[in-house]
C-alpha cells in the first residue's frame, strides 16, 4: 500500500512536468512559488528546504525540460561533479539487499518524519526489474535483463551507479530522482541496487 501511494506521488509529479511542457503557464512563477511555500507551512524543516529549487531544477523548469544544448551540457557537467564514488572503487554490492531497496518506497513522505527505518529506492514505481514482480510503473524503461544485455561489463556498473546517484549527470532534465545527490540513498545502498541490475545471479538477469 505504501509503495502504491509513493508510486502515485512519483507518477503525478513526473506527469505534472510532462503536462507542463505542453502549455505555457499564464500564472506568474513568483506567485506559484509563494503558493507552494504557503501550502506546506506545517511540513517538517527537512521538507521546507525541498521547496527551494536549485539551479538545475530552475533551468529545467524554465525550459520546460527542454534546455538548449549549452544549458544541458552545463547541467550534466555540474551534476556529474557532485557524484561521490565508492571509496573502495567497487560498484557492485549485494543484489538481495538491492531488491529489498528497489521494492521499498519508504522515505521523504509526510509519514516518514522522523525516519524510523532506512529509505528505499522505489524503483518498481517507475521500472520493471524482476520479471516475477507483477506490480511496476512504466514511467521509466524496463530494466529487465539490464546487466545481461550489457555483457555484465565492469564499465557499465560505473555508469549505472552514476545513473542512480544522479540521473541528471546523464540526462539533463531526467524525470528520475537524484538518489545520491539528494541523500535519499547512501553509497552502500546504491551499490546494492547496482548489483540488482548488474549481478548475473540477480533475478533481473534471469
Ligand atoms: C519517478 C520515476 C523513477 C524512479 C522512482 C526511478 N526511475 Fe529510473 N528512470 C526514470 C526515467 C523516466 C528514466 C528515463 C530517462 C532518464 O534517463 O532519466 C529512467 C532511467 C533509468 C536508467 C537508465 C536506463 C537506460 O536507458 O540505460 C536506470 C539504470 C534507472 N533508471 C534505474 C533506476 C533505479 C535503480 C531506480 C531505483 C533506485 C530508479 N531508476 C527509480 C524514472 C524513474
């Protein structure tokens, strides 16, 4: 049920961005900011900070997710610069832990303050992964057989790590959360999810 609610929130946020891209807003952006802030007055302090757009979010909003090549390249360079890589240089953790994290939508919702357990990645809300899982969203591409289709190449594990840590380091205005940059997931958790995609033993590659 919790996963379902988080999935709905994720989909409606991203869906909102898509709808937004199709019509020019008639309302003053400053007024929208004002209404947003006023609407979340009683939210936890951690939430309040999330109402401030950073430079990348602003540039994606003002360009309706279609920045010029120059702006897109600048976003990608800026976002890539904030990626923290594993200290041991290893990108593949434990796929079993990764599967639990991919299933979990816990974290950053109203009911999750103060946090009672570790955040999840909620990957199934937007992606197919294990073929046996019946419930998944389709906002993102299917990730089934992800490692297998890339011959389990070492360099691909690094790319997946980056794409989870900060999708905007690859696609300037990606509709996927910046899990590492926004401190939703830790380096170790991201390694476990990389294993879910890249380990030959993972159900994703069966
Ligand atoms: C809110 C929806 C959403 C969530 C949640 C989400 N993703 Fe994504 N993801 C997307 C979208 C949309 C794309 C395609 C555009 C892009 O590259 O950002 C994508 C792209 C990807 C790609 C690149 C696929 C390729 O073409 O090579 C990977 C890998 C990926 N996601 C993994 C994950 C993992 C792992 C999680 C969970 C930690 C996750 N995603 C959570 C929406 C999401």
